[in-house]
């Protein structure tokens, strides 16, 4: 039986470092750096607050330089985003704030911030990449592709953007193009575990089960704590009906990431195939509690697993 996983691609997000050549005063850089630190720690709301402050300070600097005091103008707050800003730190802060908003699933807000960044610096490839990721999350595949294309036209050495574009091609069922992008990403950076994970699932869709398993093995060999590598390998082992080994890998994925809803859901499906209904039900409940949007797809896969079990007794 070909296992029907509830799967999600591993995307690559790009956080910009502070720009040493930016003209903004030190306090703006301080907020930018603290926002980046908060983002890395998972404090996305705190990161948004700091990036917002960095934007405000660097934009004020630019307006004072032109002799404008935007703070005292009627409607200044509503007109703020329309101000032409010259400081490169402002564009970087918008791009990073968009990334934090993406993490909070505010995809429209993320797109709006990337738009602002690109209005300031139309050659900021990271902003195209991050806007493409947000559009991908909204299933706006064609515009996501256009953003990734633009990012790669500016920076053709960005392995992570090839990875992201490959994911769009997977969802569009253009698997040969997806595999070409994943291959290109790995040629640029052969240690990107997320790309092995994504290429593994693309190879699986093409019927190359051995190639898929090799990719998941490679991801784990590079990083033994990469939870998604174990998740992917477990799915591949389910395809081979090696259910006990698959359970072990699902267990390891959950051990490494206790919030891994997909791993709970797919472990439950595997337990169901083994006739362990009570254990499976606990996993299904946990998966839906962590990620309610999985419920409909999970219910479909539960019915498939039950039918398989009936025909393979």
C-alpha cells in the first residue's frame, strides 16, 4: 500500500542581518538587532515591535534630512507607508517584520511588509523570497513562482529560493521542474537538510521510492536531530510496509519535536493499520489539537487505512 501521508513541504525563510552601511542612527540598529534576536528565539510579537521601532526611527531620519517633520503633519500615521524612504535599514526591517508576521500566520501582513521593502529597494531578493513564501501559504502559486523567479534573477546563487520554488512546482504537479530546482539547491549547498526532505517526497511522488529513502537517510546523516528527516523516512518505510520501523521513526520525530502534528497524525495512521485503534485514536486527537486544519485530510486518510486493513487481514 502506498501510504497517504498528511505532509507539508519544508520551506526556507530568509532573515536579513543588520546592514552595517545603513545610515540610520545606532538606536535604530539596536532595535533591528534586538528584533532579529527575538525572532530567532520565537518571540515573533516582540520582534515585530522592535522592527517597527527600527522602521520608525530610520524613516524619521530620512524625513528630517529633507526638512519634513512628518510627525506633526495631519494624518501622518496613515500616510507613513507612503513616505519615500532612502535608508536601506528601513527596507531590511520591513522584510524582517514581514517574516515575523508570516510566523504568526498573518500572511497578508507579511505580503504588505515585503511590498513596502521592495518599494524602497526593488533589488532586495530576500523580500521577493519571503513574499513568495507568504503567497505560497495562501496557495497563490503563480504569483509565488513569479516572486521566486525574480529573487533568483537577482541572486542566482540562493539555494533556499530554489528549494522554495521547487515546493511550488510540487504542488502544481510539475515534478520534473521541482526535482531540477531541488538538485540545483543541493549543488549550491549540499548540506541543506530541508531540500533532501522535499526532494525525498518529490521522488516518492515520481515512484522513485529508493531515491526517496536515500534522501531521508541523507538528511538524518547530516543532522541527527532533524525531526522532519525521521518523519519523511517513516512515510517511506510505510510504503514498504515496514510498519515497526516506521513507528520507531515517527517516535523519534515526536521526541525531537513534541509539537509535530503531522508526525502524530501519520503515526496514528500506521498504528491503525496495525490494529492498534486505541493508540491510534490518541494520536489523531493530539494531531488535531495541535493543528485543527488537519482534521478533514486526516479523516480521509483514516478511512483509507481502515479499508487497507480490511483487505489485508
